[in-house]
C-alpha cells in the first residue's frame, strides 16, 4: 500500500517504496525535472525540438517538456521522421499527429523519400544489409539534425531512457567502440560543430518500465507498436540480456549507467582534442571526409 496515500500501489521502486497512481506520476515528473536541472538542459532563449516517433518514450518526453516550457514561454516544436516502413510508421505518425493536436504543438514531418530519394523499405530491399537498424539509425539521426537546424532549434530532445543508455554502453563495450561512448550521457556530443544541434535526454534516469506505466496512466494515444525491422538486432539481443540480469539482480541497469557516468568526464576529456570535420558532400558534421549518411548513399 502507498505510504503517502494509503491506496493500492501501481509501482514499487528499487528502494521498495510502493507508489499509487498519483504518487507514481509525481515521482516520474520530479525525477525528470531533476535531470533537466542537474544537467542544465534548458537555457534562456532556447528553442527546443523533440524527436517524436509516436512511441511511449518520445510522447512522454514531449508531454513533460511542454508542461515545463509552457510556464517559461520557451518555443517547443516536434519533428517526426517518416522512414517509409509500410504498415508501421503510418500508425505511429497518426498517433503523433493526434497527440500534437491535443497539445497545440506543430508537428514537422521529414521523410526519407523526400530527403534521400527512397523509403527505408526500398533501401533494405535493394541493399539487404545485415542489420536494418544500422543504416536506419544513421539516416534518422542525419535527418533529425538537419530538420532541427532548419527549424532553428537550439536543442534536440530525444526520448532515450535508462534502458536505452545501458544498452548503448554495453554494446560499445562489446564492440570496443569506446570513442562512441564518449558521445553518450544526458547531454550528448563529445565534440561540437556549428551544424550539430546538441541532444538532450530528459528521460535519462527513467526506466522503460516506468515510461510504459506513466504513458498508460496518462492515457497517451500510443499503441506500443514494435518496429518490424528491430527483431534479432544487436540492441534487442543486448536488451534481452540486460532484462534477464535486471530480473535476477534488480538495479543492474541503473548500476551500469551510474558507473558509466563516473568515468564519462574522463572519456570526454580523452576525445576532446579530436576535431569534427565537415562532410565534403553535404556539409553536415563528419568524422571523416564523408559523413556516415553520405557513405551509405555513395554505396547505394
């Protein structure tokens, strides 16, 4: 029973604290507000863009940022990427539209077809990559950054949660991509570039389970669809492994992220000296002469 309200709990924290519906909602919102303040995610004169997929995490992120920024008068816009995944993206975009209309927020949609000349379905059919998520992730980040800059956003908020971060940390460890880990954290980017819009992750310390419960309690128009291309991906495999560990040893994911944050300043310091270049093809930030998106497009 919830100690504060003496009503039936909907969630029990790692500290064995039982929370009823109202106390759980306050718990999540307080945690997110603390993350935003601790990492100075919002500043005066900001224009915040939210990468909205229509899923529970980005929907929760948009809702809470709108709730916070309305009081400050800070501009808030939503950006959705239409990859062109038949039978999936149409549904999530419809839900994103519905939610933005309810909040009175303008939704800007950028599509693979318009920007790149092909849908993801067409790309996968032609190229048949081992992991569909890899090129999709590259193109999504590429177009989100371009759209945010075009809309004059100063920050790009994403719905990445604690589970996502723990997965990314372990994936980079398994693959030896430590330089990639230097770009992680609540505010992303080890290096800066005039064309790179800084990413912020307000849900950084919120678990996937918590966002699922929160979105259901708030009755957001979310259907919890899973991308048909994500099955058997490396991230899903790592995620399933961490879920099993979490079930057997509660607090595993939080321990991974907290330990990582302890060493993150050293990682950022180590890779701070390297410069981000400019893609010779499109002018976007790039580690080499071509950015990852243009590398994939050249191979097409």
